[in-house]
C-alpha cells in the first residue's frame, strides 16, 4: 500500500525541477534527478562530477546533504495533502562513510515517522559500485498553508 497522498510520477517530479517561478533550482545546478518512486520510498541520483567536488577532488559533504534533503523533501511533500500543507526541512544530519570521486550517487529516502506535524526520513546514499557513502536523517516540518 502506498504512503503517498496522491499518485505521483516521475513526470510530476520533472516539472518541479524548474521551481515555482520557472527560473531553476539547486537540483538543476547539481544534476539531481528523481529516478524512481516506490510505494514507500523515492530514489534520486546525482553525478559525482567536479562540479560537486571539494578541493581534494571528492564529493563535497554538503553535496551529499543537498542530495539527501532533496529526495527527502520530495517524499515528505508527497505524503501530505499539498493543497492544504507543505513540508520543509527542519533538521538534517549526515554521516559521510566513503569518499566518492566519479560515477553516480544514488539516494533512497524511506520514512521513519509520518506524523501530523512532522515526518522523519532516512536517506541512504550509495556510489556506482553499490558502496554506502553517506547515511542521513531529515526531519520535515508539516506546515499548514
């Protein structure tokens, strides 16, 4: 059984990438794409290119966090009645476990808690070789419009 308030699709996600004003988003800048939607999870990818590297030539920890918050924010907003509520990141943490230099990073967000005023999401980020690179947890506040 799906946790999403309404059916969601990759097409819906692609339309959101330009932002509400159509002028672009951090997702576009960093190459983040929503690639899969399951009954209780969402997957996003980000290329591990020099654009998201730190000076040492590895993926910047902040880029991992941006990827994690993006996929968890999409998921949190798809769980609520978006006409009456929206979700924003309230807290995020990340443990960087393995450096990445190239390939594609894949982040999977799954719920830990779905409440009326907040939701908590676990995000696992793997590299192209399947190694766990980062584990993150984000709390989203549910805000009434």
